[in-house]
């Protein structure tokens, strides 16, 4: 090599024994033994030699060359040359698997097929980036959207067109946040040509490689978008008819369009023909026109959908009407306005008929919600290739565990044809597994005959959305469990901000949310009843905390903070050996008690052996549970287990008299007709042993001071003869408590046939709670059922069954008896519920009040908009006029404005070309104006930037 480079020759072929030596050891040896002078000419060198070139100023250290200038190790490039080689390839000398340099290398190259040779040459050669992606960088934060135009060109669209998607076009959507987390999607309309769908997929994969593989990458289809895609457009998505460019006659033909609004959290507006059939009592519609836009609201439309329909109309007005349009909101109370609105429809009806169509259940469901019998058929597949039968074996079925996801592999989560398909890729997975994840997911869908509109999403490790995590029984978060409620600080509240979780202006630590639920301090008052058939029998105060596991109990606990602040808690304790009929009757009695109090109580289910700390505090932190079977067969011997709970409470459980019920982590009290024994386990604590002594005063006062203490390992024959022969017993108590996770809000739809459907609400706030619905707040270990104030009593009575149905459909496979169950009503929530909302206020619900305020604001905005102002751009009068055919030429006069070619047309030419007068043209929506301009080839085409070439590194061969 020129410029004074040292050249070392390494003869590997002639000496096979030297091939076994370390590569760089041979380099050092040859450098020491090679003569310093007498360099051979190129023609005298052996034909097949591997030449290693070390740049000057570097020296070899260990297995890598060391640079004296940079102080870093750098790779040595090994050039394998042979007269029979077709091409020259660069190899890394310290690669995991080194290429052979002898005859084996030559034979491999000779037998290389033309297709394989072309693939290798392509991977190592330079390829061009699409000009539209040149300025893409992770440093540019925000939302960027591209669209396929002219069947092959990728064009970046303006920000005012974000959220508007043509049904006959294909788009690439990229979102980059402040933490450089990239969300990449490619979307295709239902009327998009197949060629453009394939092209947009190719361009999306090209952009994915430019970004070094996005954090989230998905394939989306119109009307079947995932929540990950819809959350990029919080104001909603609007589907626009036709393509961005079509024939002039089709583009010019335009009548008023109606958009049917569907969805709840993230709404979608579907473009339909204006007709009476498009009006549905459970949804809202937007009729676009000039100078007015009408928002028609059905009588049964949820208030959350009403508010979002109004906001979507505002977006349409501001982005497509330049803010010059009045918004008229019409609901079921406006009879005269309803009549006037119906006359504007082509049918000319004056009243609604009974033949209206009702939206199907799928129109109201979010894309990540699975209707039907839930997701217990969830299957996890390990993915190693594109052959479904061989490379995608089944890894596990529900319940799924986090440990099944191995970092070096990729996995596919199949939840059926009605839910998005997720492909999870680990950190240590190969580059091919990352780049081909979507293609393998599509191959799986084709093999299973799933719909072509199904969403396929690739996820990177540590960036899984909550829709993916909820399918695992024991998902473990790897990030610090902290979150920030607000970012407002001041000198006065900074100290309180570090410790408080009550003030909305402060910061709460996430471990506060993961902690056990507590209630405010105050004057307590407790009453206990035992369920006896269809009635409640009150328990005297000295028997509070004494239960039988074959019965059920109701505990009412009131906490008075002030004269006008009273918190009422209704616990219902269900014995582990009580019958289902008794448990159901207990639940009905509790619901009836709550109804008589005006739904002011918080209902809490407590299961035997799973008592929470706040329940133990209501019964003086002590509970004694008698065994139903032992009580039915009384003997002169009794045995009780005493153990301390996490919060210091004591739990006493009667067990059969047998050595197999002993436990090293507890103390036991054994009473007989002749004496009493206290057995202490090696792991039992001092409080447990002292409580066992005091328990004798309650169980057998006559033996309170005459007992014998037996420690574990020092039992005598008398003790074993009394409780039976010595057997193996456990060392600790099992801990099957579920871990708390970030909360999920789920809305419950109860149909007339008592069928329940559950939809997840992403990024929930208090405004998502409506008074006419029931919601479930799921923290994985605890399930809250929130009931709106307008919910009918017949539906309230099914609250317990609704929770059972929800748990039966749980994708993680939790059992109903494994979670805590709470019920609360609107306006009477406890702090244990409201702490999961970013901001909480007494009037923060979504209901009639919010809807009336939104309508009032619309009227105020209409009063400030002058629809009679000139909508025609008069600046065209100052432009010189040219013939239409001249404007289409590549070489044009210098006085032509490329951005506004339509300004150079005369009035007659404008009408002939656009098929509209200037006044009518500028009254059309901006998307329709742009469509006509593109169809007439007068739209502005930005100059194509110079393509940028980048090299794709060759992956290491295995």
C-alpha cells in the first residue's frame, strides 16, 4: 500500500499447521522473521495469499491493532485476493467466524450462484435513499407524514393535512419523541391499488433501516387501525374519498359530504353519502358545507363522542375551511333544527324513520379490544424464520409469563383475527429478525387465513405498550417506577412537593401508587353482621373479628373527618368454605344496603386468608377464624395457628390437630382436656409468641397460666402422641399475592341480552368517566368497578356478575378469587381510586354539563367568524395570464409562479380547466382544491433534492 504503509504477508495455504495458530500471532511472527529489505514485486508474489495491511503509526496488541494517536483499538482489514475471484470483499480480522483463505475459499466462490453473488454485491454496494427521506433524523422531534403520489413518488405532506387520509392512497407516518423513541407506521386505504400498497411497504422498510430500526413499526389499514397508531392523532382521523390525484371530471364532481363519527377515545370519521340511512342514534355525523358545517348528534350517542365530534368539526373548519365556517350542533332536543337539517339531505325527509341503521359492535370497539369470549386463546410463538410450519413453533399458551421472552429471539403474540398481531424482538436478536419481523408476521396471518386488514406490529424490547403487557401474568417493569403528576413548582410548595401525593400541583412517587391502599384518619365506627339465610344477624362488639370460614359477614366501617365529610366502607368477608349461594346472597345484601344509603358506600370484597391491612385495622388488627369442619366434629383437642401479617396484624386460624399443619414461620396453640401447649417455630417472631400466650385467655381462661412451651426440634413423645406422628410440614407460608401494575381503564358495555363487552381506554383521564356507563380500573391485583350516577338499578344489580365476566375474559389468565374487588359510585370515590388520575375534581366527569359548555363555546366562536368575507384569493389579478398548455410545459417563462399556476389562468380558462368558477372553487375544502389542482397538473411540485447514498454494512456471517 502506498504512503509508507507496511505490508505483511501471511502464508496460510502452504503451511496447514500454521492455520491453527492465532491470526495475529502469525502476524507478529512473520514480522519478526521477514527480511527488512528486498521487497518482491507484485508479479513474484504467490497467486493465493491473504495480505494484511496495517496503517502507519499503529502497532499490534493482543488480537487487535492499537493506535498511538487515538489510543483505541481499531480493526485490521483483511483483503482476500485470488486470480479466480470475481469480486474483492473486505472482512473484519476479528470477526466471530473468519472466512477461509485457502482452497475452501476458492471453492466457495466458484460455486456461488449468480443470484447469491448479486445479493452479496448489493449488500456491500452503495444504495440510494429516497429523496423524501434525506432530512429524516432522530433529532427532529415531531410527526412527519409522507404519501405516494403519481404511483411511484414519495411526497411529504403539509402539517395542515395531518389526520386526513385518502381512501385510495398509501401513507408513511413517523413520530419521534423527545427521548428519541421512534414510532413508524405505513397505512393504506381500502381503495388503494395493490401496487401502491407494495410500494409503501418497501418505502417504510427503507425508512426503518435509515432510523436504525424504529422502536415500534406497524402495518395499518383503514378502519382497522391499532391504538398505537390512533394515539398519534388525538383529535381524530378523517377518511377522505378517492385519491390525491384522479381524473379532472371525477375531481371536479363534488357535493356535500357527510362524515360518520365512530369510536370513543380516538374517533374516526368515515366519508359516506349524505342520506337518512347514515344517521344512527348511537353516533354522530358531520355534514360539510359552506358557509356552515352541521354536527348531528344521535339521541343515544355518548357524551364523550359528542365532545370529540365537535372538536373534530373544529379541526375540519380550521384546516380545510381556513377557519371560515359556522359549526351548528344539532341534538335530539332541537326539533326545528332537526327538521331543517333533514331537508338538506338528498332524500329530503323531514323526520327520522324507524329504518335507521345501527352501528355494529365492531364500529364502537377499539382495534386492540377482542370481542366475544375474551382472549384466553392467546398463543405465543417463537419466530426464527418465515416458514410458519417449521420456523414458528408454539412456545406457550395462556397464562403467559415474562420469562418466556428471551432476548436473543423474537416472538409472535397471536390473539385471533380480531386483534393486532404483535411481533416482539429482543435486544440481542439478529438484524434479520428485526428487519423481517413484519414480513414474518404477515406470513403468519396468511397461513392462518386472517383478514388482510389485520394490523401487524413489531415491538422492541423495553418499549412494549400496555396492550401487549396485559397478556402476561407476571410482567416485570424494568424502569424506575416513578412518574410526574405535574411540573409546577414554587418556593411555597417545593418542600411539600417532595412528600405529598394529594395536591395536584405536587409530584407523587410511583411507589406511592404501588403501595397498599389506605383511608383517611378520623373517628371510626364499626358494625358487624353475620349472614343468616336471607337476613343479617348483628354480631356483638366483643365478637368483632371472630369469624367462621363456613359463613359470610358484612362489616360497615364509617370514618368521620369533619361534619360534612363521612366515608362509609362496606366490607363483605367471604369464608373459604362457604357455599356459592351464601356468597351470592351476601353480595345481594351488600348491594341493597348500598342502594338504601344512596350509593354512598365503597364496597370491598375480602376473601378468607387474603385480608388487606385496611380491613384488619377495622377489627383492631386481630382476626380469629374457626374452621367449619372442625366445629361440626368437636373433640377435646383443638389446634390454632398464630402468625403475624405484613402490617403487624395477627391472624389466628383453627386447623385440624395434626403435625402436617405445623409451620416453621408461626406459633401454635394446642389445647386438650388435660393441658395446653405452645409450640414455637424456629422462624416465629416475638409478637407471635406473646400473642399465643394471650390467646389462651380467650380460648381457655382456666389454662391461661398453666401451659407448657415446646420449641421446634425439642418436642417430646408426649407432644407427638397428642397431635399425631411427626410428618413433614412447610417452612414458610406461600405468597401468591399479585403484583400491582400501572392502571388500565376499561369501559363496560352491557347489552340488552346481558352480554358484556369491554374496551380499553388509552391514556385515560377523569373526563373519560361518563355518568351513563360503568368502568373498570384494573391495577392487576385489584379491580375497581366505577358506576355512573345515571346507570339503571337493574344494571347495578349485575355489578358482581360483570366483574366475574371481566375476569373470565382476562388475557393474562387471572382467577377471580386471586384479585381484590372494589365497587364505588360517582361522586363518592375514595382517594385510593382518585390517586390514579392525573387531576381530579368534583365536576371533572364527562356528561351533559361538559357537552352544554362545548355547545356554548361553539356559538361564541361562530359570533366571531364572518362567513360573508371574501374567500376568493384576489391576488390572481396581479399575475400575467398564459395559456393552460403553456403552464404544463417543462420550460416556462420566468414570470410564472410555480406555486400558484392557477393564478395565470383567465376566468374562462379557469372554468374550463377546473370545471368550477373561482368563487365555487375556493368554497371547496382545501383537500378538494388540492385534488383538482393535482388532477389538472397545476399543483406545485417541490424540487427533488440530490439523492444521498449510504453504505449498508455487511452482516457478519455465521
